[in-house]
C-alpha cells in the first residue's frame, strides 16, 4: 500500500497557507511538492487535486481539530455575567494539549482562549470542502492502521522538530535563511526531498513554503 501524506500549514488566509505533498516508498518518506497558494487560490482545490480515489491519503494539519470537552459543557448553559466553575487551564486546554506538554515539554496554543481558534475553524471548513470536492469523507485517523481513503491528523511541527533534536525556534521570517537551511539539512537525514525543494530554502522569498516541511 502506498501512503500519500499532505502537509497543511493552516491559516485563515490562503496566501499564508503552506502545502507539502509526499509519499512513503519502502518505508522512506519522499517529499516531492511544495505549494504556497496565492491569495485568490482555493486551498481545498489544490489539496483535492492531490487526492487519488481508491488510495490512502493522510492529511497532516498544523491546526487544532477540536475544542476542550469542558469548554463546551460550561458554555452550554452559561449566560453573560455568570461564573464559570471550571479552572481556566482545564477549561481552555484539551487533554491532547496536556499530553503533548508532558511528552515533549512544548505546550500547544490554547484553542479555547487564543486566536488559533480561528485557524481551527478554517481547518475544519477545509476538511468539509475537500469532502465535497472529492466525494470522499475525510475521517480523523484514530489508529495508525489506515485503510484506503482520506484521513486527517492534527500535527504540532515545533514539538516534532524538538523530539527529533532539530532546531524548532528562530527560523521564521524571510531573513532567517541560515536556520531554515540548517533545518532542511537535518530533515534530509530523515526525509528525502526533491532537489528543487532543498535548493529553494536558500531563497528568502520562499519562507512561506518552508514552514510546513
């Protein structure tokens, strides 16, 4: 079975989204496409064009895909001016966030209390639009064993880099070319990149395309 992986650095504006396409071959991940959509482009259409019916696709999305259970329970009957009985960190953070913090030392942004909630909203709209365009429902991958179809997982790139002993800070911004080259060099020990992808990291204008590697 060939597994295609589509990385989505999600954002509320299309021109701030980054997309990567790769596939597993003999246990090795090969990344062959990077795309930074234009402002008027449809992210869902680009992703849908990479999805092959009858095969197995995994969408790796850098955005929360859910909210804390306690937040929904508290807000269901809440009225303005009323007290919230749940402690703030319990209210705004998911079990997922606490697990990631425990295992990696990195705490994701609170989807219940941060602007990342807007990105989460956009991500869920994206999954729905992909389903409508392809005719195949995108399900969350609750198990590492994937049957043919289109699946989605929530990713946290900074934690992944940290746990891989790769720089995870100080690479953002068009001026930070050297840190991105360092990251690409270290990632190349784990992943095979098309030559133009690695060479493109030297171009400061390409910053937006490299956040989602």
